[in-house]
């Protein structure tokens, strides 16, 4: 609880405290995932960045301009926009309500699903390269080269779906107090960013794995159909 100097009124910060906690859990999960993928090592690099560098091959200055404006500037602005719902609410009474509890549970549920999908992908990749290293004859999805079971049986990018939905859920804390407002701008931007990222990922995968085109035809990219949800 804080007291504002202008009005001397006591303002509850219960819900903004909850927002801090759940977003910190999201950040901790993301940091751990990055560590597990050797992202903090000197040689660590997102495989899509290699694709971007190929697009800008021979155009060093253009690549650096892209890096400056898109990676350094835009993505940091995006991160700020994602937490704007919490910043806006700092001057409002945020006594925890039933809707806040519901929003928190949905947010945490999405964090759990994203963690599960990332873990399934990592376990698959580790096992695939282990079998390749041991010279084992690859079968099933290991032979195909990409994961098609678990959450990936229902949509091609369950982790991306959860990540985007997380930041559509986060502004709902402000919706109950301010109505429709501009704090959803971060979620809108993130959706556009991930749509472009998925396009790059799909292009890489379809060129790398011959069976990926059939997987694209069979499994939705984002939203599982009722038919897919009933497949055992």
C-alpha cells in the first residue's frame, strides 16, 4: 500500500504486486530456458539470426542498421510496452479482486504450458542428436527430424501461442479498472513480431525437413481444431 503526496490518499497496490510476481516468474522461466540452450555462451546464437545474416549477406551496413533499430531499439521499446499495463495501474487503487485472481491463474497456466512445450522440444532435440551421435538408425519423428508429438501434435508452435497469449492476458488487469485502453499495444506489437518470426521458422523447417510440408498440411500453426483436440 502506498500513499500519494498530492492527495494523501492510500492506494492499494495488491494487484500490481501480483503482476510483478507473475511476470518475474515468466522472466525466470525464460532466463532458465536461455541458459539451457547455451544462449549466454560466447557462441550462443539464435538459429534464425543466421538466416537473417544470410539475407543481408554482403550488406554489412544494412545488417548493422537492422540490428540497431530492430534488435536494440524496437525490442526494448516492445518490452516496455508489455509492462505498461502495470505502470499505468501504479496510480490506481488495485485492491485484489476475483477477476485479478482469475487473470493471474490464466497467466500462470500459460507459463506452465509454455514451459512444458519448451521442455518437450528440448528433450526431443537432445535425444535426436544423441541417436545421431551414436549412429543409431533413426525412426519415426526422429527420422523426420522434428517434433510432432506432445503439445506439438495439436499445433506447430504451442510455445509461441502461449507466449503471445500471456501478453494479451496481462493487460486484463487494467481492463477491469480502465475499460478498453491502449495498454494492449504491447500485445498487438508482439503478435506481429511473432507472426514474422514464425514465417522465418517455417521457411527454415520446410527447407530442412522434407516431411515438414505434410506436417504443415496436417497440423494447424496456432489454434488446434476440435478434430485435433480429439485425436488420441
